[in-house]
């Protein structure tokens, strides 16, 4: 009798739930059909070919990012293919570790600039961006340069080598340019991060393209967002010099909406494959742990759905109204999704469908058909980016996504209501960031020939000849040295820049003998490395060969210290080895 009452209660929920999901499914189907129609472009969105390069400023706001910012800057400086760009990196005075890390990079690279916020942090990402923007203006005044395009990025971003070229090309006809964002690939069993892979692959394949092609507002993604200077100056003019709204928890979303309402032209760059798995997109790691993902998504729901509703209401064109609805419908849809999952499992366990009415059969069949289509569409988007094997996990990760989004929505509503009831401002919560390993980054590095040409060490013609005459098994750099086109020192300066590894000079008399003996001599000779310093739990090694995974595995097996690798030229290494080994 007790279970019959539960069945009756759940059966009573089936019809309203099915209607709600039918409406949502038809809404998604409409966007799918709109996306399919974009093969016949309604508005030209192609970049201007051969657009003259303009100076670009990249703004990077930081708080407690000393563990990742050095690698982020070094990697992207070595990877970006664009002639004139500068990093402006914002830090707080009460975050000396991050300040020191950025200052050290700025001493080595003249296009990296430290921008210190005038008050203690953390405040909000938008507040930090505003102070970085002011620093850009001061730099322009003192150095007679004008940055026509401003791009925002975060401390964990892998900037695509062609991103700035594409933003520059699109900026000829657009004032707001959003480059796609994709999560870095992780193992199949990493379900939480896999949810981000699935969602961004679909959203930046479909929704953002439809918004852009049909002239609706394009929200910023926080990273890979380019602004024409005129658009930011107008934002500053109409909002008391607040280019980015400090109180906004999702300033990127709000900036896109504000720029659209000011009449500026926006575009989302379609997800484009240059070859293999090389998509023009900003790549990064998203949260891999449940608690961190819930915290980030709670901020997203609060900023986009709740704060956005409070600050912008439902005004605008019919198209704007529609996308505001889609951005906010998760307030209802996410909690209902987890309820529907629970009912689904209960129904499968109890054969509840045998008691459905004809109307319930019709509604649930329609919603099931739409859900199958929706899942198949997402699998296709995910397979395109991450491969079919990873895409097969989409149905299971969808359940995880429902739970994440439902939890984040409930927390967002509770915290938003509490803040309003107590009359206190909403608090910005920073997401913890991680940066990929050196092995992951290798695919994004510029080739050594490109770097040598860009730095003026080799002409384009000489590089072409060297590529044609280089033996198949010989590295290009070694071939250039042997042919006399460059010196060994020039090659290793380029390798240091490309790999983000320090190029060092070591005096044999400064190396303590016991440090040299910390690794077995057969191991050091086999891998051509030389221990030269121990400091703060780190073992510093010098060698002429680029470190590999196999090398790190073997060397780490002989010491509990963290290995830090420095490059030396082969000539320098042989001199040190003769003196010390």
C-alpha cells in the first residue's frame, strides 16, 4: 500500500514534468534547426583577409596565481604568432608571491608588464581588469603606442598561436570578437571535467554560432575575448569609467550584453579546425573536483541568471528576450532535471510505465525522442573535438551534469536570497587554476624555424632552403648550426624561448661536488644532465637535450627532490662534464 501511494504521487508528477521537458526540448530543437541553417550564412562573418596587424594588449587579472602564471606567460610568449602584442598582468600588493613571479618574467620579456592594483585583494576579476586597463593607458602615454584591440585572458589559458591574427582580422568589421573556448582533453573516467568538455564543445559549436549569425547578443566567455578600443571607451563613458562592472560576478557575460545594447557589432568566431585536432580556440583545464565545479557553477548561475535578471530585466529585442530566457531557464530546468533522473531510475526499477495514461505515453515518448536527438547531437559535437571513444561517455556524463547544475542552482538561489535579505553584496569566489604539463603544451609551440625568422636570426628565404636541404633524421636547428647559418648560442636561445626553459651559464668552480654526486654518474652520463644546485627542495639540472617524459621518470626515481631543468649548449655541457664528472 505504501509503495502504491509513492507510485501514485510520481504518476501525478509525470504529466507536468513531461510538458516542461517537452517545451525545453522543442526550444533546443529550434536552436539546432537554426544552427543547421547557418550553412547558408545570413550575415557575413568572415575575417578580413590580410588585415594589417594593429598593436594588441592582453589583460590577465591575477590573485594567488604564482604557481601557474610563469608557465602561462612563457608558453604563450613562445607560441603566439603575431608581430605586436603586450601582456599587462594585474596583481595585488598583498599578493607578493604572484607579483614576484610576474616581475621575474617581465625582466626577461619587454612585452610583459606588471600592473599593481592600488588596493588589497581579492576584490573581483572586473575590478582587477579595470585597473589593468588604466595601466594600459599610462603605458600608451609614456611609450607613444596605441593598442587598438584589447583581449582578456586568465592565468590558466593556452592561447592558440593564431588567435591574435584571427581577432585582428575580424576586428576590421567587428567591435567584439569571441574566440571559442574548449576544455583540454582528460581521461574518460574524469567525469567532472568531462562535463566541461561536453558542454563547451556543444555550446561553442551550436549556441554561440546561432547567437552571432542571427544578430543576437554574444556574451563574453571571459577568455579569448577581443574588444575594439572604441567599444571599451564607450563602456567607460556611460558607466563612470567602469569598463568592467566591479559588482558583477560574471563581468564577461555582462560586457557582451552591454556592448550589444550600445549598438556595437559582435561576432563569435566559428570553431575552426586548422588540421588534425588543432582548433582555433582557447584551451584550459576546468575544475576536476566536485566541490570546485559546484563553486564555479554557483557563481555562473548567480551572475548570469540571477544578477543578470536583476540588472537587465527582460528588455531588448525579441531575439534578446529569447536568449535571456535560454540563459535563465536553468533556474527551473536544472532542479527539474535531477528530479526527472530520479523518477527515471524509480520507473525502470518498478515498471511504472505500465500505469501510464495515453496522454502520458504521448508526452513521454515525445520528450524521449527529443532527448535521444539532443544526446546524439552532443555526441557528434564532442566526437569532433575529442574523438568518438570519449564521446561515448556523453550519456553517463549528462547525469553528472544534471546533478552539478541542480546543486549549483539551488546554492545560487539560497545565497542570492540570503545576500538580498541581509543587504550585503554578492561575493566573488575565485576558481583554483592549474596549468598543463610541458608535454601537453608541446603541440601548441611555434616551430624553431618560425622563431628564428621572427627574431631576425634567419631570413625566410634561408629557412626555406634549409628545410629543403635538411636530412630527414636531422633536427632543423642542428642542420642550421652545421651549415653555419646560425651559431649554437643562437639556436639555444631560440630553444629556451620555445620550450620555456631557462638557458643558463654555469661556472664549474661554483658547483659543489656533493651536488654533482646526488645522482648516479652512469645515469647523468646516459641522459646528459649535470646537477648543479639544490635549493628549496628543488634539484637543478643542466643539459643540452630537451627533457622527455622518459628522462623525467628515470631521474625522479633517483631523488625525492623536484627536478628543475635548465638548458646549456652542447659545448658548454662538455666543458662542465669534463671538469665535474
